[in-house]
C-alpha cells in the first residue's frame, strides 16, 4: 500500500539537542542536530511513512520571534497546498511550542494534520524521549483520523490539541498538559482518539497566514502582590498595542493599578485579562467591570496563548467587542 507522505520541518529545540554525556539529561545544548540526522536515526519511520526533512531554523524556542512565527506558518501553509503531501510534522523546542501550535491552529488553511513535537531530553541522554516522540508524531501526521482536528502536539504518547496544550512541567518527560484533556494517544504506531476540539480552527478560522505579513506587539505583564503599575507603562513604551494582564486568581487587578490600565485603554491600547493560575477561566465583569472599562477577558487562554490571539485579532480589528468575540470563539 502507498505510504503517507510526511514532511518534517525542523526548527531546533531539545529534540535536536546534544549533551556531553549520557547522564546529561538537563545540561546540554539545544538545536545542534540537523533534521536529516534525526530522520536517519529512526529507520522505523520508513515503515509508517515516506518522510523527508526540511531545516527551517536551528534555534531554541524561547528565541522565536514574531517574524519567525510568520515565516514558519507561511512555509507550512505552502507545504499543505501540495496535493501529494499527507501531513506535516514540526520539530520544536518545548518552551514556546504552545504558542506556535496555537498560532498555526489559527492561521493555516488546511485539513491536513500539522503535528508539533519536541523532547525533554537530548538524543545523547539515557532514556531520551525524542526518538519515540518523533516516530509517534509521524504516525499521527500520516493518519487520516488526524485530519480536520487543527494542529496537534504529540508528546509522551499523548495527542493534544495545539490550542489547549501547555508546558506545565519542566525537567520531566510528562511536560505537556491540556486542561480539557488530551484528544487521544499513540501507541505502537497506532492512534487512539477520544475527543475532538470544538473551537474554531484552521479551515474554519477567519485568520489566514497568506494574508498576514507581520504581527503587532503584544506584551504580558505578570500580576503579583505588591506589583508596579509602571510595568504596564513600560509595555506600552515598548510598542504594545495590547497588554495581556497575567493576573492573580480570576485575572484580578490590584486597586492601585486600575487607573493605569484605564489610562492606557483610553490611549487606544487593549487590555486583556488572563490569569497566572493556569487552569479555569476568566469571565467578563468578574473582579473588574470589563464592560465599563472596555477591556477583554482571555476566557480559558493562558497569558501566552492570549498574546497570540490578541496579536492576530489586532490585524483585523481595533474594536474591543470584536476582540472579545474572538476570545469566545477561538
Ligand atoms: N525541552 C526543550 O525543548 C527546551 C529547550 C529550549 N529551551 C527550547 O525550548 O528550545
């Protein structure tokens, strides 16, 4: 039978990392091993797909810029238009994998599986996880059941929605977690599905990377006890067109910071209330009168995901009500 055609677009990260010895599981250099060497190291890939590699970047993911995000998405969009291709795998550092997976979920117009994958240990380490993660990612990318589900993240035998997933644990291999649960699992070269995403994505999204050339700056300010309202001002000075408030609890704002946020909103910046808590969601007019202040709430999107959606939303609208609609729908 014809094997699915899968392209592996490599961007760096620990899955391409190398350490000095087999006991170096956490001390190593990310983004060292080229994609062709990663593929050559897993001969079993040939049993599940016809694979070729493409080196997009060779970086640690914390160094991703908006420019690289747009460039990667444009490349993925163009690959997805190739009728001979069944699926795309993207190897990526784990630190900002959740930003890239959400971004691609919103802007690439395709039903084809787009699967992001990383690893927590470099390939030189004992019990390295990258080899099986990459094999599993190729299996998912070649699987017809994976079509139409938006971008997917495959790590630690689990298949997550690229929208929901977040890096929750560092050091350990069970690093990725979705508040609403993984979509399925991949075991011994087979996929097992249990749920589907309900939020708008890919073909049903109003965003299209072929029409986006740049993203406006959006910055995150972290909430805590005894914080400084001047941090919001600094974000505005740094060019932010929206500020994501990574608030305490339900996205709460200190009483002494409210005036600053109101002033910035009156200057045209958008204020998006998210939460530093991780799980749960922020509701409008809980903690602060969002209707009165014309602020937006991030719903269940964590601050870094809210930053991605806010940036894309601002390529379409300056209206806070429209922004809020998008935060409900995506
Ligand atoms: N486990 C990892 O991939 C982390 C390595 C690096 N910080 C990155 O995100 O690329």
